[in-house]
C-alpha cells in the first residue's frame, strides 16, 4: 500500500510507482494531509465525491482546502481555499470543470477547477447541507439539510422548488452498508451473501463514495485520511470458484501402491477467510479405487475438485444443472482463467471504432446492457482483429452478455472460450459463412433424414438458411431463456461437435412443420422465431445423433477437443485466412486511395462547413449565453427591486405601526391626563361658576341699586339742582380720573395680552426651531406641553370671560357716568336756579334781617353744621370712588369744611329733609362703591394668579426643550 502526504504542496503525483493493491484490503493509495509547520497537525478530510467519468475525485478538509485527484493522470491539484469546513461536495455537473461545495455557513458555492474562480453563490438553507444530489444531465441539483430540500437550476443557479421535510425517510436504495464499527460491508441483497468489506476496527470509515463505473471506492477514515480502493481487486476473491469439495489429505507413500490398498481421506467444506476462525467438521472415508481407473479419470478432474464425467451423468439424469450452481459449474467446465489484468488492458483501450455506432444497428432498450455489449465486443476486437469485421458477433455474444452483465470479465472469457472451441473453422471462408461447417451439418442431416434434406433441396433451401441462422445466434432467437440455459448446460458439458449436432436435431425434431413449408419466407421466419418445440426432445435427439452418426461424417473427427484459455495472458487467435483479411485491407486501401482526392475535397468542404457550423453554434451559444446572462441579470435586478420594494413596504408598515402606536400612546396619555385633570377642571369650573354667580349677583344688586338710585335721583332731580355747579367740578375731575384709570387699565391689559401672546407663541416657535435630536424629547414631553397648552387655553378662556365682564362692567360704568353727568348737569341748573333765588332771598333777607337776625344766626349755625357734615360725606364718597386707598387728611377735611362754610350760608333755604336725603344717598353710594371695590380687588387678584400660572405653564416646554 502506497501512502502520500499532501503537506503544503498545491500539486504533485498521487503515487510514484504503479499501484498494485493487495487482495486482502484492495487499497490503491492512502492520502493524508499533514502541515509542515513547527507543530505539525493533521488536516482531516470531511467529504469526497467522484466526477461523471469516475477517474477523478474531489475531496475537502476541515479547513476548506479542496483538492482534485486525477486517478487516470496520476495528479492532484489544490483548486480552492474556502477558509471554512465543507459539509457536502458534488463533482458531476453539466460543465465538467465545475463543482459544488456546501459550506459551514449554510451557503453553497460553485467553483471552476481550471480557472479556480467563483462561478456562483447560492443561499437559502437555514441549517447545514449534508447532501448534494446532481441529476444525470448535470443541469439540476437537490441540496438537502435537516429541515428542507431545495431544487436548483445549475444553468442560472436559481432555486426552483423548496421542499419542507416534516418526517424522516427510510432507506430507499443501498450500491454497501457502513456499520457502527467503522467497517463498510458490501452485501448481495438477492442472496444475502457478504461480498467483501473495507475498513477495520483500528481504522474505521466515516464516509465513502463509489465511482459511477464502479471501479473505485473512496473512503474517509476516522483519522482524517483518504483511502482509494480498487473494486476489481476486492472482487477478485468473489469471482473465484469455491474451494474444492474433495481433497486428498494423505496416502500410504511408505508402502508400495497397490490397486486395493490405495486409501484417501476426503474432506468436505469450504475454505474460510483468515478472519473467520470457525472450524468445519471433517468427514473422512476410505475409498478403494482401481489405480488404473484413477489415472485414466485424472484428465476429467478439474482444479476445483469437480469431475466432468459425474457432471455429465448428473446432467443426463436431470437434463440440466441446478440454477443456483449453474454459473459455477459453467466456469468450472470452461476452466476460465479470470485474467483481470489482461482484461483490464483490453477494456482500457476503449470502445473499438467498429462498434461506436452499435446502438444504431442494434437498438437495445437497456443502456447498461448496451454499454456492456459494446465493451465486450470492443475487447474481442482488440483481442483479435477478425472480430472487428465479424457481422454476426453481436448476435452470438448478446445472450452471454445479458446473462453475465454484472461480471464483464466472466462474460468476455465465456464468449472467447466459445469462439475458440465451439466456433472452430468458422472463419476459414471469411467473410462468407463457414461452408465447411455447414457441409458437415448437411452431411449429417442427409444421413439421418434424407426426406427433409430433399425437401430443402426441392425448395432451394440451403444450409445457410436452415443451419447458419441457428449457429450465428447460438439458438437465442428460437429458444426461451430457460430452454437456452438448458441447452448450453449440455453444450458446455460435451464435445464442441455437440453444437453442430444440435442444429441437425432441431431440424429433425421440426420436420413436420418444415415439410409443410413451401415458401422461402416461411423458412426464414421459422428459423428466426420461436417455435413450439420441446427442448428436452431436441437434446435427446442430439445425444442419439452423437452416438449413431458414422465416424467418417461425424463432426468430432474434424473438431478438436475444447481447451481452456491460458492463464495470465489470452492466447493469440489467428484461425482465419490472413490473406483474405489482408486482401480486404488492401482492397479497402485501394478504394480509399481512389477516393482520396474527392474525399480530401469533401473533407475540406466539410471542414469549412464544420468550422462555419461550429462558429455559428459558438455564436449562437455565445448569444444564448449572453441572453441567459442578461435574463439572469434582469431576474436578479427584478429580485433586488422586489426585495427593495418589500423592504420599503415593511419599513412603511413599521412606520405606520409606530405612528399608530404613538397615536395610541398619545391618546392613552391624553385620556389619562384628562382623567386626572377632570376633577381639577370640574373644581375650577365650579369655582368659575361660583365667581360668575357672585359677579352676576353683585351686578344684579348693583343694577338694582343703580335703578333705585336713578329713580331717587330722578325724583329728587329738582331738589339737587342747587348743587349742580358744585358737583360739575367734582364730576369733571372724577371723569378725568376714571378715564385715566381706564386708559391705564387698557394699557395694562394690552401689555398683559401681548405678554401672554408672546409667551404662548414662543414655545411654538421654539419647537419649530429645535434640532432633530430633540424631537424624541419633545415627543416624550408632548403630552405635558399639550397639557400646558390646554391649561393656558383654559386660562385664556377664563381671562377672556373676565375681559368680557370687564368690558361689560365698563359699559355699566360709562352708563352710570353718563347718568351722573346728566344728573350733575341738572344739578348745576338747579344750583343756578338756587343762586338766582338766593339773590332774591338776600334782598328779602336784608329787609327782614333786622327782624330775623337772631333766628338767622341760629339757623345759619345749624345749617352750617349740617352742610359741613354733608359736604364732608360727599367729598369722602367721591374721593373713595376715585382713589379707594387714598384718605384725605384731617386737615384737608377741615379745609373743605372751612371752604364750605361761606357756601352754607348761602344754602340756608335747603331744608333739613333734603340734607338728610342727600346724606342717605351718599351713604348708599359709599357702601356700593366699597362692595364694588372689594369685588374688583378679588377679580384683580384672581387675574394676577391666573396670569402667573399661565406664564409658568408656557415657560415649562421651552425650559424642557432647552
């Protein structure tokens, strides 16, 4: 056994001398891969696969190094480094230089062994691919993982189908069985017989691959090395006949051998292999044989222990050999040498040119049977040149090829033995039929059945019609399989003349239908089709003819006894007229020379046409390839667009889902916020309604008081006219103060509104100018901002209501002021009238002054006291109305009183009732003004508090965003 270490080499020879595998293990070469580093390590092979020819294989190790081993060219090459372990390999693609490799990342790649470039990259599996099965055409492949099986088009490298594996599938077919002990056993499933086994307990096998033609087996061992086995060497023991059933163990050499004293010990059983130590039982018996008879029968003894005479006796008794042992008996009778090397040399020469188009002439349905027939005929033609021009050779060899199609060596040697022994003198009249053989058959037929021969002569039927069709097909056209096997049991067990006698016996046994035939077509049909004939009767007739035919016309006088093929090398077959073959060769050469010039011209034209056709085919192939590439590119582009579209749709869906979730989140937050703020809102609304009710109540009370006051003023308008001028000055001053206060309030309210608008719009502007990075924070605080905005809107609404109330109140104030102005005008008119009346009264008073001086003084004192009190109250009321917090000092009150004293002396005609009425009116106005001021103060405080809260709320989003 040779061994080769790949090391760090990228190419080299597999073996350095011609391999000669031992019969025991059949190993051609052992391939290991060790690194030559400082610390060498073993790179274990993981997978191996053969190509379609069976002469090259590809193997990959666990580091992703892929080697191609050419067994025919004795070369190995490193074709790829994938940098990861391969899980499966395939090397029988349509393009011979390409191979598929499944990698550990669940992908499948296609590489070219010549250019070492990546051809395609296929993805789709979600687990490791452990099997790659390529179709016989090499255009489709099925990759299998633990969960799926996928069908790929190897022209476009696109996935066609995907099959999900839901359950395990049982064994469908088995070429060997790899056991748990690491030994691979090959069993004949029909006979359940162990053929051979490879591997051992020390060097177990982890995986194996068998070449398509069945010549090699590549096995990966558990230690990571690769063994290549020769099937021919492994099956050499199988094709050998079984060990002898009878062996001479001992005799009596010390004494003189007498005919009656010869003793032999006979053992029966089969020789077992060395691995099987089971002993067979030995049966011994003493045979007494005649010494002379023993040496006479020595030529009938075969090397395997069978005796030809006994076999013939057994055959005459049962008519045929047992089916189970027929092939073994035939091999023993024919003494086949089983020259494996010589046969391999003939097979290695390839298909002979004479049989390249065999399928056109003989269209056989089974391609395997056609290949075996083609190889067998080619081997015969390489063995002897005469067989390349023998037209009936396929017909003669076909039944044996069909019978031995699983063992081509035995098939070849059986046919060769048949040609050497049972086809003697067939080629003396080549290329014509063997006239000498046919003449012997006709002589025997004339001796045993003259009537039938005369019938043939009368209808111009020669031996080439009634004998040669049976011989060139060896009766395969006229007999069934069982009949043919039964016949050749007798043919191989007798002299070669038995076959010729069979032709005569077949005609004699069929004489009744043959005598009824009158047309040549009927005779031809009879000898080319099966007939209703008992083969046992034919065989009995053959034995009768063999015994009763005279010696002068008996074929055994011309034919030699059958001889076996020589061992080691096959004998030279030259039993044909060489001069005829040479003459045919010369004639063909002459004809070829005569036709050489036209053939040359035709060849030139054909070459040109072939070049044009080839160029056209190449152009069409190139265009088709470009079209396929374009379609593949378009398909991939469409797939990319579809994938991008799918990604876009998925992104849109995700964005929509995010928006929906965000909207739902906002709604939920809004609902939660509303749910939490609803009590506060209700409380504030209740407080606002309470304030509105209070305001409305106070306004209503004020309106009622104003209406009552207006009525009182209307009723006492004439009574207040004397005070018109005095009130005009005070009212004018009050009007200006009120107008000034209203302007100040308006300006303050405007500033407040501008501030609120600025504070309300500032978060919006700030929110628009924020960077994209703060968007997420703003979205998170959106609920708070919306809450703040809602609060601000609520406060704005409240302030708007307050503003409306202020406007309404101002309108009321203006109305009251208008009424007051009217009253003051009337009062001035009244005062003017009073002044006029006062002048008159002064004149009258001067007249009566003398008389009423004492009463006047008393009245003046009393009137001055009351007037001082009245003016003081009126002045305080007016001052309180204009400046609520402003108090007139006591000195001013005294100044007002002192200033009013001269005036009171002039109002002496006003009655005490009028003064009391005026004092009551002033007291009620003062009380109403005090209540109104308190209410306004509360409203102002409420406004300030609401404005402060709104300002704080509006500033909160801006602070958060900042």
